[in-house]
């Protein structure tokens, strides 16, 4: 009886692994193709699905020319520029959104429904709607051409997406936890930091990761607010490779994209370990 | 006390959200050449959009197709994958990263080129279809099918949705599964009776977010199909952008934004109202 | 209590909104500064100018070099530069102009000049700035960038579409390059004999790559067919019958296999188009100024000798009147504090020998007489681009009207052409819409 179950378990596991790997390959194939195509000449890229360039026509120069992205700076200089606004942005987003979500999800106060509705409604608005009025506002405030313009909104919990997300997760935690903490003499802030945050740690990390990743790819914001060439971010620098007036070397663009992706993938890999820890802290209902 | 903790949000809301919203609404009632003198025209922009604008109609249809097919596709696939990845597997970290990579690639040029290649008439997708006896499809040049290339792209990028589901699944206490097991429930039964109900708040969250994000899709249509053919992938966000920055009709673009907002709002409201029936909150 | 608070908040925000919008509206109308044109060039006064352009890495380096040269030659002047890729640049400039923070000197696209202000000039009137020598340009070319009687910008150079063709392909089949459409279709029967609807190895006589190309090709065909340009004073010059004839002719090219059909077109719509790079098409129809991209991409750049510039194809083989337009231009901001120095900088860019040398061919061949002389002297004009311009100049030229490329007007043409090519409408309907939809948009601009 046990033997049968054990065998069944193995088969199950094998099938599961095979499926996961097969699907995984389909999913990362485009990335592999992009990496391989960084070594190809233009004409070997289009129409060619093979990951490897034809032998005899391997372009090894793309990565070095991508490394020295512009004549003035390496690709990592622009990466650093992106970090100059992205790190504050992620930091402020995590803090302000968690705080705001806590109040909306846990505290009863006048206008709670209104605030929640406001969060949802602002979630729905396309960024374009805000862009020009805010540009005029920021110009008057002298914020143009500063990195601050790209993260100042996040000090004030501007991301409805993350607020909403944290609210939903907080609502999966039973209120008894809070009540127990109050009995123990904790105030609001302590409940938040000592009880709730540890429980939803995976979510907080997810918020940080997502905020960071989306910020890396953001192009429109820096485009409008940063004017000095030495301040431009990685996403803008990559776009420049695509300009239409000169011949586009696709291999170089792909190489640059690969380089730009590496930190993100590494970050994600590192961050995803926390999910394992999260399993152990599922809120003390044992 | 709550108001103090809410203060940052209140300030942010007033300055960075409410103010632009009001200004944008005001603009929508103007005939506003982007660099010229605005002229108050009341609801004329809205009337024109809803009655005379053929591009708007095509754009609306394209967007709705994309949203109404793409949203369930993404949510279902994301949940399914998160469920599978929730087990203690060797190398689970590697799998999670691999499954998230499509999302990181985002609006990458390489992806858009690869996508057009994949869906070209002699490309792999048609070859696979041929195995099942299906005639080759002109994916990107056939007005009927172009939007599906984008829907498939979006489904391929289920990463962030999956991530969020994974976080939720991790929060479901193991003891519940053990109890259900003891009661004789199979794994499938456990999925539907234990897991699913407990993560419904997150299902709602993901559904709303994927819906809203889908309505605001810009990059993929811009890069891959460029809104065509025949505007069958000319999503509303693309139309709004062109209206404002290419055609320079800022008032009109603002009105379009408000109509888009209204549509998103109605659908989201439907989703929320229905959630009373199927979402279970633990508090 | 709740309602009162909300009402108060709304009131405050509305007031704030009204105040800020009102503050922002104080622009447009007369030329900036009525009379005061800022510092005099060469005076040594401390002046800072901002200068923006879009382009590729090579262009950025060249332009920065020019800025440095000017700073060295003009004590006290500092030039701050802003640049980026073309993608999104229009949005950026528009946003800056809306916020009145645009740079003093801007590189502008031809269709910005008229369309940004929808008929009124949103830049500084260059006629009022003596530092820029306008006499170096042909009057016709200047007129292209004249808006509402004011000189809104100066064109760097003129460009037109030429047919670069792969002579090797025609030689292979023992054919001469066709000069009439009938010859084109005859050639198609030979060259495209093995073509199939989805063939990956199809060969064509000519191709119009992208979205802009078919539009321009059809417009040129209309001009050849009727002898009249697209519009005069806001009225389209064609009858529905005329447009239908031309559309039918255009469609017959793909129907006969001379050109790819919409479904057969490869989605890569730039110089990397595989049909072009592998030599499977006879000719393409591209801007003379940027032809280098295409010659470099053809067969990896190793077979430029196989390429040549063809005379234009017409219905009866006669020489057409060819459309040209400014490739890009330079304008001074209406809000500039030092427009004279800005104008002087533009003049420097065009007339200073070192500056022109530094720019090289990054902006193309210039139509400014002084610039052109220097470019010729330094041997910068060469290769296929030189051939292309020689061919272009051997024909009578007409400058495309200012609203030809207006996004609203042009957008309507694109919609009709795409609908026709995908088979959603027939040529009669298409002809009717081609005229009526464009006319609608033109009416808004000419009222």
C-alpha cells in the first residue's frame, strides 16, 4: 500500500517536473533568443529562430559596444542614473503604501469608504490624464530636470495599485491578531510593524520588486522630466539605439537589453527566496 | 489618529490626483489645440466621439476584445501556474524566476521583433497549427486575428499576476490542508474547497488589476502591430496618445480619457459588485 | 461634518486648479519680448542657450562638437544641450512648449512647423533676427517653413524619395529597369514567376516599405496622373474618378505580383527588411538623404556596387514633377531670452567651415548654399546619396504642401490606404474617402 503510494508520488513528481520544465523553456525561449541574437548580424536575426548565430558570422563586438553605450559613458552609468530615482521611489512607495493600506484596511474612520473608492478610481485613470497638468505644476515648482520629480509623488502614496494590493492582503489576516496585540498594549504603529508586516512580508517584498522592475522600464516619465544628457536613465539610453536616421544594429540593442536585464533578474532571484521564509510565518493559527 | 497616518495619502491625493483630474476634466470641455488658445465648447468633444468618430468605435471594439478575452486568460493561467509552483520542488526558485522573465522583458524590442516573427505566415505558430490541419493564418495582417497576437503576448506575461497569487497561496496555513486531507479530501477537492475560497480577495484584486492594466495597454500595440491593421489593435490608450501628441488635439484627447475612464469604471464596478457573491474576507 | 470637509477640500482644489491654469495660459500671440531680442551676438555678454535635437549617437556627438566650437568662438556663451531618440521626442517637445520651457534652439520636423500651431506660428519669426542670413537659401525652400507670413524655421536640406534599385536582380533576368507601369508588370511576370501567396522566397520588382511609403508613392502617382499637387489653399485638387484610377493602378501592381500584397509584406518596415537585404526586390522608394542606411544594409553592406538610382516610373515614361520636402529644420523659441544669439548660432552651424565639417553627413545634404559648398569641397557628398541627389535634381521639383504631413490629414489617408490594401473597401469607396476625409481635416486647418 505504502509502496504504491510512493511510486505514484514519484510518477506525479516526474510529470510535474517535465511539464514545468517544458513550459519554462517556452517562456524563457525569447530571452535565450535575445541573448543569442546579440551575437548575430542583422540579417541573421530576422526570420531566424535559432538561438545560435551561424558559425563564421559571430559578432562578438556587440557586447563591448553595448557596454560602452555612448561615447561618454558606459551602460552602467545610465543604470546608476536610473537607480538615483528608482531606489528612493521604491523605498518611499513601500513605506507610504503600507502605511496607507493599513489605515484603510484596519481602521474605522469617517470617510473610509470614500478613501477606498478614491484609491480604486485613481487606479483606473491612465497616466496620460495626469501628465500635462502635473508637468505644468512641476515646472512651476522648479522640479524639472531633477530626479526628485520622478519619486516625489511616492512619498505621498501615489501608487493606488500597491495600496490596493496591500489592502487585499491585509484583509486576509484575521482581526483577532490585532485585537490580541491591543490587549498586549500595542498602539497602531506597533501593530503594524510587529504583527502585520511580518505576516505579509512576501507581499511587501513583492511590492518592492514590482515597483523596482516597472520603474526600470519606465520611459515616459524620465523622457519628459530629465533634460540633461548626463542625467538620462537606462530606459532612455536604450531607446536611443533605435533611432531611425542611422542604420540600426539590432544585435547591439539586444546586447544592451541583456546587460540591462541582468541586475533585474539577479534581484528577482534574490528576492524570491523570501517567499520561502514567508511560508513559515503564516500567522499563528496553528 | 487614523487621519495622521493617512495624511501623506491625503496630500498626495489632492495635489497629484484630484488636481490633475479636475484640470483634465476641464480640458475635456475645450477645443484645445495643444499649443494654441483653448475654446470652451462644453460637451461637444464627447458628442463628437460618441456619434461621429469611427476611429473611436474601432478603437473601443479592439480594446474591449483585448480586455474581455485577455483578462480571464491571464488570471486563470497565472493562478494555475502559481498553484503548481507552490509546492516544495527542487529548484523552485529557478522556476519562479524563469516564469517571471516574460514580464520583465516587458516592452522590449527583441520581444516585439520575435513576436512578429513567430506569428508570420511561415512562422512556427502556423507550422504548429498545420500539424492540427489548420490553414495558415495571416496573424498580423488579418484584421480578424491581429489582436490575438497581443492577447497571447499578454498571457505570456503572466508573471506579476502569478507572483501575487503565489504570495497569497503562501499565506494559506498548512494546517488547513492537513485537516482537509484527514477528512478525505483529494488534492483537487482541496484546491476548490480550501485554497480558492481563501484567496478570493486576491483573485478579485488580480482580476481588477489585469482588467485595468489591459484597458491601459499601449506598448505592445505600439511596437508590434502599430495599431493596425485597420485599427483592429488601435487600443484606446494609443488613440488618446496620438490625439494629444500627434494630432495635437488636447481637449479631444482629454475627453477620450474620460470616456475610457467611464468604461473602465463601469466594468470595475460590475466586478466589485459581483464580488460580494464570491469573495470571502477573513476579517 | 463629512460633507462639509469634502466640500472644503473640493473648493480649495478647484481654486488651486483655476489659479494654476490661468497662470499657464499667458502665452501665445505676439512674438516674445516685443522689441527686445536679448543679447547681441559677439558682445561677450554672459548668455546661456539651450539647444535640442533628436537623433542617433553619431549625430549627438557631431552636434555637441558644433556647440563646443561655437562656445569657443563666442566668449561668454554657454550652450546646454538636450537630446534623445526620435521615439517620444515629439511628445517631449510638445510638452515643453506647452509648459513654455522649450529650448532656445530646436531641431524641428517639417510637419511640426505648421501643425503645432495649426496655422499660426509658434516659434520666433526668423525674419526679425538679423544674425541669421536667410539669403543663403532658395526662396522656395524657405517658403516651405513659412507660417502665417512669418519664417518659423529654416530647413537644413531638402529631400525627396528616390528609387534605389538592385541592378544585379534585373541583370540576372536580362531585363532593363522599367520606366512605365506596363513594363513593371511585364517584368513581374518574369521575376516573380515562382512567387506564391505565402512564399518565403518571393521576388518582386519594387516595394514600398512601411506606412509612409505607399502613401507618398500614391501621392506621387496622383501628381503624375493629373499634373496637380494634393491640395491648393486647402482644397483637394482631385476628383473621385482620378483618385480611383490611380488607386486601381497601384493595386494592380500588387495584383500582378510586381509588389507584395499587404499580406505578403514583411513586418520589418525599415532598412533591415529581409526582402531588401537579401536582394529579392528590384527597387525601393526611400528618402534620398537617408539612403545610406539602405545601401549599408543591403547584403550586409558588401555589395553596394550592385545598386543604382533609377529614373522614376510613370504611366507613359515621361519625366514627372517630383515632390520634395525639408528633411528637418531649426527654429528659435518664442520664449527665448536671447533670440539674436540663438539665430547667430544657427547661422554658425550652417556657415562656419569647422562646424559644417564636424556635422559631416549626420544631418544629410544641406540646401543652404554656403553649407552645400563646404560639403562638396570636403567631399562629404558621395556614393549612392550623391547619385540620388543628382537624380533628384535632374527633375522638376515641387515642395510638398505644409499640411501634407499633418498627422490629422495624413492619418486619414493612411486609414483609407490600409483599408483598400486589406480589401475592406473597394477602390471606389476608397477614392471617395481619400478625398472627403482629408478635406474634412483640411477644413479645420484652413478656417
